[in-house]
């Protein structure tokens, strides 16, 4: 018995060693699959040996599983176009002909388990090319790990970082990556952690697959870095190579002006493909014949080396007609949630939220004929956004209801902020206290300069802040025994309602307010940061909600302009002469009644202030 077990072990070892030195067969992956793989009725409606007839676009992506020059592949496919079949066939080919450690990653463990039971295992059980590599023990085959004599395959969800960061992988297949968890404060996103596992292999392949969601989703970001291949087919009339673009090619009957609704059956019957080159009608039979003669063509000359990307919409699907796609659009176009599903799942395109007040060209209406650095206004204000290594600043002047941008940019330290205050004779310096890593440093510098008009400012959400702004005195030194006896007052803190002031800045940058100005020849960097956030409409549980979307992380000037507007409201700078307290005196400022109260500030608490023994809560801006 022992000899038989040893003999079996050595035979298995011999197969593994020989497979490592076996050259990759000249046979294509598609030809191998048509000869080896049987798809039962459990997997497909058309049971039988695998065939790509009618889905000829699958052949080139399948070939990437044997092409050593391809290191990354992105499949941005619509639903029901064979995307999952490509992944399954490619994995089976790797087990039989191109052995390497492999992992298929899914958004959750439940999705991984369902794929193994309903798609992978039925195909593996029916395929002799996979069965002959499997062990005899039941422990060799589980839902999440399958050991073959040529490779080990892991199936996993990416909910836990340990599941995707513990195994070295040469073939990584990521399915529905737009549903993967995002990065957190403690670790990178799941996709990045999984792809880190492939670094130790010189010959590796990363396959990313998903229907898109938004333009900043994982699959769109990956496709933009690829060579962006589209499937071109020859027009049966003019011979020009065209793509099946729904907006350019799909046509149906023209509805009469007095008709209240579309006739869906008529849409389905009359819908057809129209060649964008010659205008001729392409029938369904002609379309199928053209797809069989089609080819993938790259369109991005600046792609990352070895990264292929494939885009395919539902007009290429062998199970859908042009009428089906057109009818789905008509049924969805008046319902935003269904229209989004049509754009994502049928056209394989990202959903673009409608944006408002986001056109930088409108800023020209806010330009006045003065130079950068030129003092404007009777009262000037500096706002500061604290970053890890530097400080971003904005200087504005105010008079007679007008507001003028004077300067903006980056400073390296607090001494430069003081110098800017002296240079522009600024009455107030508002500093964002929201950067946690430099929290105490910010408190100290505001406290030391509190008599020079320095104050803290922090943004709050709608639930935490009902009024436009709330003023309080905050003592950041409570509990520090060594300094308590020297502390006679706190720092002035202004808590603002972020959404309100963002909306007001959006109105001003769009030119709808005539009293908000920037200097002529305003730099692109300022414009880029000012328009880094836009308003978009989202649908949450069927309800339309307008919210702010961050387009770029460098949104400093947008935040600083919000702080400027809040300080102007608080100090009533829109009408000169009605200032909340007088500009600083060079020989010092007499302590106010609030400062004389010291650490005992119950009156401020009643007015909405923050208790002196509590630090202000952090809210996103």
C-alpha cells in the first residue's frame, strides 16, 4: 500500500516537473477549449462543447492567457457578452497547459462560493483536462482552495485583507472590481493588496473584469491605462471598419409629435444598425456575419506596456438583437435609476452624474483689471489650509460689499503667514484646525497670535450645524498641568455649515454674484483648485439627492474661499464699518470680556459654544 502511494506521489511529481519545462503549445486557447471543454446545461442554455461561433470577439482576450507579453488585461464588458466564460476558460487553460498559482477574487465570499458551485465546478467536473490534474482526496477540492498537480487555485472574497495578501500569485483574476471595498485609514484598497501578491513573479498575468459604474471606478481607471481596444466590424455595404456605438449607429422609427408614448413593439421591430460611414442599414443577419469578421484594434498609443484593455457593449451580444437594446433604452430613459443600469450594464459605459456650476470659463465674468498682490479693499483676510508639509493660503480684500482676490499659494511655515499678514495688513487670519497630525501645533500658533486676529475655523455637516456659523471660545490646553496656570483664555473658533458656503462659492465662481472678483490673468492652478468640487445628482433609495463630489484631492482654494466667505459673514465685512471687533493695534490689544472670564465659560456654552474641556469634533469639508 505504501509503495503504491509512493509510486503515485512520484508520478505526480514527475508530471509537475515536466510541465515546468514543457513549451507552451502553438495551439490557440480557443482551439484547445473547443477540443477539451464541455459546457453542460447547468452553465449555459446551449449545452455542448465550447464554441466561440457568434462570439468571435472572445478569441483574442482568451489568447492573452498564453501570451507572455501580456501582463495585464482589462475587460470592461456589458452583461451577457461572455465575460465570465472568458475568465473560466482562461483559468481552465492555465491549469492544463500553462500551470501557475492562481487566484480568483470576488467582492464577497458569497459571490465566490456561488461562482464555484454554479459555474466553475460543473465545468471542471465535465472536463477531463481538469479532472486528470485533480487529487483523489476530498480535501484537495473545496469551495475556496483547489489543489491540482499543476497548480493551486484560490477562490476568495476580498472583504478581509488577510485573504488577498497572504499568498504569492502568478495569475490573478479579479471579477466585478467596481464592487471591491475601497481603501481605509489602516490599509490600501483590496485590489491593490491582491495585486501586490504578483510582484515576485516575472511571468504573471492580472485580469480585471467588471461592468463599469462611474468614471472614477476601478474598471474605468484600469481601462484608461490600457491600450483601449474596441471591436471593429466591416460594413457589408461600404467595407469600412466601424464599431457598434449605440449613439452613433442605433436607429428606430420617428415618433410623431402628438404621440404621448413610444410604441415599444414598434421600436423593437424597426430598430437597426446604420453605418456611420455610408448611412446604409445593416440587418441582424448582416451584423452577425460582420461580427464573425471583426477584429480588436487598440486606440490608446500611450498605454502602459503589456496592458490590454477590451470594451464591448450589448449590441455585440449573440443573445440580444438591436431591437432589444433599443427597447430597453426607451423603457429606461425616463427613469434615472433604470437609465443608469442601461448605461452601465448594457452599454458598458460609466454613469456621468449631471454637474452644476462647474464650467471654469464662467470665472471670466468675475475678473477685474488689477494685478496679483495689489492691495484691494479696506479690510483684508487671510485663510490657511494646513497640510502635512506646508500651508496653503488665500488673501482677500473687502470694501463696500465687494470681495477681491489678492494672493494665493503655498507657504512653508508660520513665520511666512505672519509675514503675509504684515505685508497685506490683514485684520483676520482664519486657520483650518481639521488636520489631525498637526492639531496641537495649530492650537499653539493660534493661541500665541490670538490678539492679532488669528482664529480657528472648522467645517461641519448639516446635521451638526444648523446655522450658517457658530462662534465659540475653545480652550485646547485643559488637562495640561504645566501650562494651565499660564492660560487665561482660549482661542476663538468659528464652526461653519460646509454645504451652505460651498453652494455660495459655486454661485460666485459661476459669475452669478457681481461682488466677488479675481485679478486678471488668473493662474490655471487656482482655477483647477477652485473647481475641484462640483455638485452632482445622485439617487439614494429612489430619491434624488444633490451632493458634492470631489474631482481632485487638491481642492485647497475651494475650501479656503469657503472660509473667506464665512469669516466675511461673521465679521460683517460686506459692509465696511460694521466690523465685529476693531483691527489689531500694533502695541497690543486689551483683553476682551470673554478672555477675562478665563477657563470658566458657561455663557459661551449657552450660546452654542464648545465646552472648554472638549475638543471640537472633526467633520469633513
